[in-house]
């Protein structure tokens, strides 16, 4: 991450906006905070914006024609006009009352305290749609630096079977959803096919527009999950046979690892985004 910060600062285009995007459970939020620290070490001021705060009011979120459910994964679920207005105003040095999304109340509200940045401040924008051209092409002569992040595990189960990167992220999400979002594995696994479909439609097509790719996978983290997951993934509590199959499959995968107690993991580690105990707020 320090090397990426060096690249941004030394970029001849002098980018003011840094877009970070990637599929679910890639560690975008922790990465954004770590990158901000590295840029500040290089004497740069930073402001972090989450695209989650730009969701439209809940009543305006578009519906998926197949499932009949509201689809938060498409870019049309975001208030793009408000985002463009805020970014332009910030870059021009104007005061902006940035939005904060309240999922409980189903909409965003403007923060009472206005935000203003200086001409040497870099704006870090993180969210699943960060690489979509609709987010950055409107900036005109304001240059952007774009980063794609994902957990690309290099481990192989055996010589002909690499460990799936989607399974890696699914295990991350299962643990985070259980510990911090009040979802058990039934809900997370039942939603996973829609999440995957959205990634193929809304994230992966734009990864080639990134200036750099960051692999957030840690070689030891599956062993940490092997220590935690058995208390979460219980086949006998599966809602149906399909979910039971996936729980048993993931348990078999995790059984190949000797569990590691997470106590020694640094609080700034990207892994803390999923297991708790992080120095950063989410």
C-alpha cells in the first residue's frame, strides 16, 4: 500500500481523486484507510468518501425484474447527480454538506457540519462501482487514479484444484455478516448467487480501467477462518438442502487447515474488517 501511495504522489497527471472498487468482502474500507495513512506519511491531506452514503432513498431503489426484490447492486441505485455535484464542489474548494446514509430510516441525510478541502487534498472514493466510467468520466480535467482490489488467494487444495477466490470472499462475508450484521449463514448463502451475478454485471467488466490491482488476500487468513467458522457454519441448522450442501462443502475445505487463533493479528490488518478488533471504524 505504501508503494501504491508513492505511485499516486509521483504520478505526472497529479490525480486528485482516487477510486477504489472491487467485489464484496475485498477489504475496500480498510484499504482506503490504510492508503490514507500512507498518503499522509507523504505529506498529503486526504478525505475518504464511501459510495454507500450515496444510495437513493429506499423507496427509489430499482427492482430486479427477475427476483422482484430491490437491487442495491446496480449503479442506478446511487444518487449519481448528488455525487457529481459534491465532488465538483469539493474539488473547487467549496463547502459541502456530505450525505450519510441511514439504512434503518431508508435514506441519506446531509451532515450538519460542512466539509471543505484544500487544493492539495486527495479524495479517496471507495465502493463497488468505483471503476464504472459513470463515476469518474464527468470529472473533466480532474485526473483520477483507479484501484481494483480483490482477495486472490494463491493457495491450491491440490495440484489441479486452486482454491476459489469467490469461496475466499464468501467465507469472509459469512463471518462478518454473523458477527456484525445480524445475518446467519442461511441468509448470506441464499443471497450469494445474486451477489455473484451483480459482480459479473457491474464490477468485473470495469476492472481493466484500473491503473493498478491490489490483492488483499493474506496467506494465513483461511487458517484463522478455520478457527472461527465451526461455531458459525452448522449444517444441522441449514434452511434447505442447497444451503446445507454449501455449508458442508465449506466445512470440508476449512478442515484442511490447522486453525490459528486471531489474537496475534495486528489491529490495522485488513483481516480485522471481517473478524473484528480493527483500529478503523466501519
